């Protein structure tokens, strides 16, 4: 699985999806650039999210707030004091780790051991295999489950008590070694704030210390009144935003999974106090269905309850996807209570209330948030789509990206570079390019061109041959099945349209 991951990282680079930032200067840690296909996929993911949240919900509207905000916002939100990661150093390798991530990886090892037993048994017993019963009775699974449960309980308690010594003790007791030095020579655990700070204005005037926002949500909270009043919004309603966020992440591994500059798609849903947990359930359902609709297999998603609730939340769950390196968070759904709005009332001195005509009273609304990383979703799409297929004579690498998200929808390929075929191919593109991202390619043999489009993830290829000039038909080839059929040029738009619409 790790092997596959390395290959797909290499694939992303080779085919213009993702490049290391500042590569000619040897790169900048955990910062990435998106290439010609990457930017298209990213835009498609954003549109797929935006349309489902804003267009399909009458009571959800959009916003684009600035990255720079008044510094007191981050005091009010708790980020200045509490947006920390617990760090630990290995004295031999001088490498720095997140203590909580080291322990999570240990938990994942117990899970992996259990999964391995299950997979072995499945192979042995075939169809008659009852996984649930096996997990409840097999001694090796049970032993690992016990270790998992004990560690999980101890870890959750340490996090909730903010007990840094206990986190260190867990790492020692579990005999966790540094992946680089292989030793257990650890320092104490200490807190590290994740916000990037910079200065606004010249120092002579007295510069203002400002932060690069670590989440887009606060821009929504501080605009709550503006949007509610100008949009004449009635509770319950939501505000959605897509934008960059910045975190000085220390564990910056796994490619674009954890970056220092990334993008979030967040929606804050404002509700009447006391109804937030119902809305939390509704949004959980809506969001998991959004993920599942892409067809990557329901079994690859799960909900994960938080070990520790953030200071602002009374319920929280992650949507996890099974990446090649295990189940990991893609999206968080949080019931944030009235914490943020109340804090902004306190710090700004402005009333942030809603007058509820049905109750005939004013209150600070409660908030349910859905928050998903664009880049993590991108990695999920690539992970789920990357396939190596053995064919009769050779093999191919294909990105089976759902057509709605695919960067290029259609490649138009003239069989030869003469006899009017290139002109005919360009005519087809001119007709369709307002609706779909089309690509023209005449270089190399047709087989090679198909492989190139497979590797990019183009769901449809159309080949223009001599017959085309006579009867206006082409061969259309489908990426996933590699099947080909003869269709009229006038049909192409409809065939693609059916696959890419939602
Ligand atoms: P993690 O536990 O992985 O650090 P988090 O719980 O801090 O994530 P949230 O603050 O809930 O994450 O952010 C919401 C979403 O933003 C996450 O589900 C993830 O998709 C995305 N995200 C958060 N941090 C990063 C990052 N450093 N790089 C890329 N995406 C991120």
C-alpha cells in the first residue's frame, strides 16, 4: 500500500498534477503547487462542493472573506492561546514529532494487525466467512483489540486533561521509537502554536502583528451580522466559504495530506439553541452522502468520533477515508455551540444576536460546521482513482476519476496528421469547448495517445479517421472499459453531458 502511495505521488508529478513548491530551489517543506491538470481537478472539486452546498440549499449562501483579519479575532476564537500541537523531539535524530500523531500511529498498528488476521481468515474461509463473529472470538484479534482499547482510553484522557507528561509516558510505555534513529531517547512534550504571524504596516507607524488565518471559519463568524441582515436570512441558515488557510504544521508528511498552506471548504450553519444536535445529525448524513455519491465504495468511509472535543464543541465527528496509508480524516463536522459568536460579542462589544420572530426573542445562534480540505479531497480522489491494470499484452496506469471531476473530459485525436483529419478534429473541439474541457493531441501512435489520456484520467477519447470525413462519425473510447463504439459527431456532446452532469 505504501508502495502504491509512492507511485501515485510520482504520477502526480509526471503528469502535471502536483509539484513541490520552489522545486528548482530544492523545495519548501509541506508546500505544493498544482500543475495544469491539478488546478482543473481542484477547481472541479470546489465547484462540486459549492454547487451541492450553495446552489442546492436555498438557505445557504456564499462568502469570500479576506485572509488577513483583525488580530483580536484570534484572541477571541481561542487560537492565540489554544491552537497548539504537543511536540516531542528525539534527542538522537534531532527530529521533531507530534506526540499525539505518534500515539495515533501506534493505535493504527493495532488496527492493522487485526485487519491482517481478518484478511487471512477471509482468504481461508471464502464466502462463508462471518467477519463479525471472527472479530469477537479470535484470540489474536481480541488481544490486539484489548491493547487498542486500553491505549485509546489512556490517550483520550491525556488529551482531555491536556496532560503533556502523560503523553510522554504513553510514548515511553508503548516503546515507540523514532522512525529515523530507531531509538527511544525522547525529550519532554511541549506545546507549539500553529499560527503564522506577520506584520502589517510599516514599523515606523507602529506595525500591527497579524496572523495568516488558520481556518476560514472566523471570517464567516465575523460577517454573520452583515450576511444575515443584507441577505434577510432567517434561521436556520448557512454561510459557505472556500479559501486558503495556513498552519505551521510540524508533522509535514504524506504529500498534500498535511500542508502548511492549504485550502478549506467550510460551511457554518446557524441554528436555534437546543436544535444543534439534530442539525449536527442532518449535516453528518448530508455530507457522507456527498462523499459516497462519487462512487469510491461505501466501505472506504467511516465516521470517527473525536478523542477530545475542542474547547468550542459539544459534538464532533470526522469523515475518514481509507487512504493507502490507512483511514484518515478528510472532513470534520462540529457542533460549535454559541462559542465563537459569544466570544466575538465579548471582544468586539457589538451585539451579535438573532431576533427570532417565532419565539419573539433574541439569542446568540448556535453553529454546526462542516469543514473539508480541498487538498485532502484531491488526494482522496487521486488515491481512489489510481489503478495499475494488467492487459493482455501490456499494462496501463489509469486514473479512474469520476467524469464530473476529471480535469479533461474529452480528447480529440486525429488518426493521422493529414487528409483533413486534424482540421476535422479541431472543428469538433470548437463545437464542444464551451461546455467541456477538451484536449487536442496528434503526437505519437493512437495507442500511446490513449495511454497518455488514461494516465491523465480523461474519461472519453474521440478518434477522427478517414470515414469521419465521409459520414461524420467517430470512434469514441471509454477510459474505464476501453470499449469503443462508432457514434455520430452530433451525439458526442450528449454522451459526455450525461456522465458529467449531476
Ligand atoms: P488534523 O487532525 O488532520 O490535523 P484537524 O482536525 O486539525 O486536522 P480541522 O481543523 O478540523 O482539521 O480542519 C478541517 C479540515 O481541513 C480537515 O478535515 C482537513 O481536510 C483540512 N486540513 C486541516 N489541516 C490541514 C493541513 N495541514 N493540510 C491540508 N488539509 C488540512
